[in-house]
C-alpha cells in the first residue's frame, strides 16, 4: 500500500475522511519505515504551524474561541463540521474523531521544545491558539497536540501567556515549584529553578497556584503578583507593569537593585557582567526605560551618568567589569 504526503497533510489539517484515516492507520502498521515517513511529514507540519503572522494569530484565537462557544449550543455533528471548517482554513486543529489508534500513539509521542538564547525574544502560538511571548534565555515544552482534560506546558525562565479560553480543558503552566492553572487569562511567569526564583503577575482573569512540594493551593485575582522567596509565597498588588515591557524590546529600571538589573543585561545582551567592588552601586534614576536595541554600552553609559560606578570590558567585549 502506498500513501502520499498529501493524504498525511490532509489528516494533520482535519481535511481527511474517516476512510482515509483508516487507510493511514493500516499503512502505519505495515512497517517501521512507514512510521518514520509519517514522523518526518508530521515534523514538517509542526514547523509550519510554529510561527504565524499577527493576522493569522488573530484568526486562530477567534476560531478557537468560537469553537468553544459553539460547543455549548450546537449538536455534535454541527460542532464537528465547524471544527473541520476551521482546520481547512488554517490547518491548525486536529480532532479526536479522525484518529485511529496507531496514528494517535505516534502523534501523542510528539512534543515540542523551544529555547531562546540570551538576547532572543520569540512569540510562539501553541496548538490551541494560545500566544506565548518567550523571554530571552528561557525554554518552553508543550505537546504537539493537547489531549486529555487539560492543556499542560512546562516553563523554565520567563514568558507572558495570553490563553485561549476553554472551560472544559483548563490551561496549566508547570514550573519547578508551582503549577499555574488558568481558565482564560493573561499573565507573566518567571520560574528559574537554578536561583530558586518564582513569580507570576496576573493581568487579566484568575489563576490557581498549586505548590508541587506540599500541595498547598493559592488563588489569584487580576492585578496581583505572587512571589516565592525564603520558602514562602506572598501576594501583593500589581502596581507597575513596566517589568513586562520586554515584549516591546524595553528594559525598565524602576525599583530594581543593581545586581538584578545586571542579570537582565546579561540575559538581553548575551554578556557576562562581573562586579569588582564590595558594595552594589546605587542607581540614580527613579524611573528609566532602556531600549534593548541600543546595545549594552549605551545602557551602561546612561546608568553611569547618575550612578557611582565605572566599567570596562575585555578585548572581545563578552565580559564587562563593574568598578
């Protein structure tokens, strides 16, 4: 039996018939070579879905939200038709109805992992239409297709999530310390296991945090920040959103101690900063925004004007010393 890639792509896009899905399932059972060919075709499909234009992202979100709304009011047959129509338009959603067991097993094994290097910020659209702004030096892992009763991803680093609402399948962000469960919301998460540092800022909606060690649960409402420090979680009002301007290529200096600001510089400019002094410099600015695109030396020159430090760099410019 011969199966061409057009049939596979139609399957990934929900554009196939049940008969075609059965043909594909039987073909997969025939040989390991067929499974490998299927995986290669699926990898190509996943890469094509990873990045969308802003207009396409909007379409995905509207279709996902419409799909959830119609699910409450329409019959199964009508909902299935709407789901397939959306998939034909964007090639994005995959329906359980069209999976045979061999195909399902292969797809469920597929997972995506995306890492940003220092100095790199990326926008990713997940399979459900959720948009993730992934900060520099961060990593996100997520399934190629969301199955079961939840949509679970794992984060190391920092990201802002704009989650597509689905009451039947809540969205969960897994971090080294807390699981963050949402139903439809916008929030920022910082989870750095190496520094035992966790925080989440909720801009819209509601969240439930569950401690992965002791199971303690905490609920958050909009405009609230939860910060883990010294073995305990503290809630406080979200009074300043400047810390999240990195999505626009801006670093906010307001309220940051010098060492934390230097950590941000290391992340955004891909340099190593060494403090060669006994005390931390005091930043003279109350509020200051620095464009990342202006470069590390411009950023340091601006700070140096009102702060008590000088700096020098090695010949390669990859290590900067603060005096």
